[in-house]
């Protein structure tokens, strides 16, 4: 009962191992260990007052030294025959150290002839090795030890059967009187090295409670250690082959079907069943793709260099199975993995399976699910490749976007977005229905500070960056995109978040550009008037400088960053060999765009945001500035010319009073324009050196630096 309780405690709770039958624990005579326990039973009977005659043979009381040397030799050979299969003889006993089951020794009667003692002791290592191996086979055949131990124990059991047949043949020769103790040693000697090597393996396996790949690694390392003995090395390699058959069977199902058939948790690939494919649409870290299947510790040595390929192969097959795609490995290929050796044929099979799974999945995602079409659609909308729908949307959603966050209706924005998509060229895109809108709760700078993987800690650590008191939908509006499985592997939540960051920056730049264009139109509308003595010409120059700044920034973002990087990514994806390469190229494209769009450069981005804020403030004040400089009722249309003489005096007095007010207003307007100009030029002055210094380390900033410096020099 204690053994059974110990078995239950050692079995991991996560593994549903069949229970060991009770009779296998309670009836030890069904196993082979009862032969070593006979002596203990005899002692127990003696303590109860029973006679030992029933347990001993005649002459047991006489010491072996009482016999002649020839008789002693016959008795020793007979005892050695029993000792070779783990049974105590009359004058050869088995001793075990208390508390150490693996430490077993054989002892002889001290009265035995010294020459016979020495010859008997030469055979004892073989007897001890047999006992250790036999006990290992018995203990490791239980369910909880796994299929590798089962296969190894079965191979050892077959070897012990051959060994026992040899002992039976020696005993037959002894019964015929043809076997001496020297002959016994002669026949046992070839087995000594092999049995001792196996006993070393089982000792280490038992001491470390090895299972699965640990057993294979132990066998492999021991066979390498015995490289100088071809016979022993060949035996250990054969044992490794036998023990690995079950393990390679698990591996075969994984690389050809994508199924983990591992009832005892021995395989080096772990499956996290808590993660599901639907989580890719919400999980920023994309744990499903990275952690659904992962490598564990204890990879077999002969698979260590190709473990990553094995993991990837099964992952690809699982994706295809999740898509309902029938995965069929070409039957003409010699793909059996039931053995491994120096010819490395198993490595070729694994590589062939990987190439098949990789090409099939890549073709499936590219052809059936049109990956590049989805990416182009995302580029049209989130990277503003085709912005006609955006112009229409910004016109019809202007009132809603200028509201505060808590007042914005996302449902209304979505309906306006759908209207803009249906009434523009975007209606021809079959993927436009996947486009949705959302309103974030924080500004762009604050959002960048919360994304730790973007390495933008400078945003959150800088106390100078404060959240605006009341941000509107223009600063927080973003587009999103519905991505279904299996495209969500490439276009994950993390990738969409990066797209949205770029979109928010571009969208706000477009908004600033539209506001400045409106201000420029106001200036153009008053060019025909007499503007001498007003600050409007200076205001027009400032408006032109601001427009040049925002247009240079948009040109840089669009034509210097997004378009070249997009074409580079497309060229790489055409030559990609696996879906992992596609993911890598896509992520690299987004990371590069984020960096070159200044979103990962806190110092530059804050300066740009400050300049954009000044532009918006100036554009909002333009109407007031111009209306304050121009007297609207300057000219009165009079139908009767004769009335001019009567009203001339009234007009003259009114003009004098208006002139005083106009002079005061002109001074105020001029001061306001000069203030805007000073602040704008100061920010440009600070931005120029930063761009110049950073362009040395980041060459992509060279053109932007030239344009910004050009604006400053034009002024």
C-alpha cells in the first residue's frame, strides 16, 4: 500500500496516467524481486520460532571450507549459476546497503578456498549488473515513467532473456560435467563490459529519475564515452535506437500532422491550450502565435540543432488545420522517422516536412486569403494612400470631431465614415467594409509613453509633457481594421496599433494643413483691398511659412518614409520562404516607419507637436486678425449722388472716430502677429539644430532638415 501511495504522489497531477494495478504491488511473487527477499523471509520465520529446515538445504550448517577443493569448486559453480540470475546460493549471499537499493554486493563464505574466492569475485560484477538491470526493468515498466522508459525497459528485458538463455546453457554444460570455474569465467568475460555499461546507465537513470529525452541523452552520452569499445558502443547505440522509437513516433505525428500525442509529457514541445486563435485580434503581445506551442527543457541531443525547425513545422500545420485545410504530406517521400543514426536521414525528413508545411501555409495565406490585398487596403486607409474619402469625411464629421471626448458619439462617426466610403472611390474596394473608427482616450504623446515595447520611456518620464486639459476628437480619432484568422497572424493587434499611431499623426497633420489652407484663402480674399498700413501682408508671409512647414512635413512622411519602405517590404515578401519571414518583414516595416516618422524620437516629436499647435492657434485667430484690420463699412453705396454733399460732413466726422479705433486695433493685431511669428521662428530655430545633429546618426532626417532649414532661411 505504501508503494502504491508513493506511486500516486510521484505522478504529476497534469498527466492522466493509468493507475498501476493493485495486485502488482500487493503480490510481489508475480515479479522477479521475490528471489532476493527469500533470506529476509527466512529470518522472519526464525523470529517466530519456526524451523529453518523448510527454507534450507541439507548440509547448510556445514562451512564450505570442510570440503575438498574439488568439491568446493562444484559448490561454487552451482552458487554462481544462481547468483548470475540474482538468486542467493548456499555460500554466496546478497547484501544491500540499508536505504540504498542500487547498492548491492555479493559476499562469499570466508572459509572458501582463496583461489576460488578470487575467481568467484571476478564474476560478481556481472551478477550485480544483472540485478540492477532487472530491478530497473521492473520499476520502469510502470505507466508513470513514460513511453521512452517503457521502450528502454522492453529492450533491456529482451537482452536479459538472451542473458538468461546463456546462463541456462552454462548450467546444462555444468550438469554434464563439462564446465569448470575457469570455463565459467571464460564464457562470462565477454559480457562484463556490456552489462557494466548498462548498469551504469540504469544507475544514473534511477538516481536522477530520468524520463523522456533525459533517458535518450543519457544513453547517447554513455555510448560516446564508450567509443573505444566497439561492442559496447554498438550495444548502447542499439538500446538508444530501441528507446527512441516511441519518442520518434511522437515527433513524426507532430511534423506530419501537427498533433502532439504525448500522454506522459515527455515531448520537448509544450502546448498551452488556454490560448485560442481569436485572441490575436485583441492581444497586443500576440501570445497565441508565440506561446501556444513552445520549447521545453530537455531537448534530445540529436534534435537540439533542429528543435526550432520542428516547433515551427507543427505550428504551420496547426494553422492550416485551424483553417480547415486538408494537410497531406506527399506519400512518395520517404518520411519515416523510426530510427536515427550517423547518416542523418532523419534530419532530411524533418527539413523536407518543414519545407512542405512552410510553402503550403504561405501559399494558403497569400493566395486564398489574399494577404497583400489586405495590406494594400490597410495602406489606403490607415496610411492615407488614397485620401479622397478622408477629405469628404473631415468635411462631414467636422462638427463631431471638434467636440470633447466625453461628448463624441462613436456610432455617429462610424455612420459618417461609412457614408464617406460609399460616396468616394473607396466604394470600389471590396475590403472597405472592414474599416471601423474609434476614439482613443489619450493624446498621441501619452499613448506612445504607455507602449513599453516601442522604447519611448522618454515620453512618460519627461515631466514637461503634459496632457492637454481638453483634447478633442481631432487629436484622438483613429481608424481600425477588422482582420480575420489566419491573417491575424501577420496583421496582429500589435501591428494594427502601430498602424493607428502612424494614422493619428498623419490625420492631425492633415487637419493642421486644412486649417492653414483656410487661413490662406482668407488672406487671398482680401488681396484686392487697400492693405497699406496694416499687418495683413506680414500675416500672409507667416501663413505661407507655416504652410510650407506642414507641407514639407507631410511630403517627408508620405514620399520619403511610407512609400519607399512599403515597396521594400513588398519586394521582400515576394521572396519570403515562410510565414515567419513575412511577419518579420511586416514588423520591420512598421518599426522603421514609426521611427522615421519621428514617433520614436521624443525630442523631435515634441518640437513638431509644438509647431503644429502654434499653426492651429494662428489659423483659429486669422479671421479675427483680418477683420480687425479692415473696416467693413468703408464704402457705402448711395443711389442718389446729390445726397453725397449732404452726408459728406457726417462721413468725415465718422471717419475721424473710426481712425482712432482702427489705429488701436492695428497695433493690437500687429502685436499678435509678431507674437505668433516670434514663437514660430523660435521653435523652428530650436528644431533646426536638433534635426541637423540627428541627421548625422539618422540619415533619413537629412531631407527633412534641409526643408526645415529652408523655411527658416526664407524668412
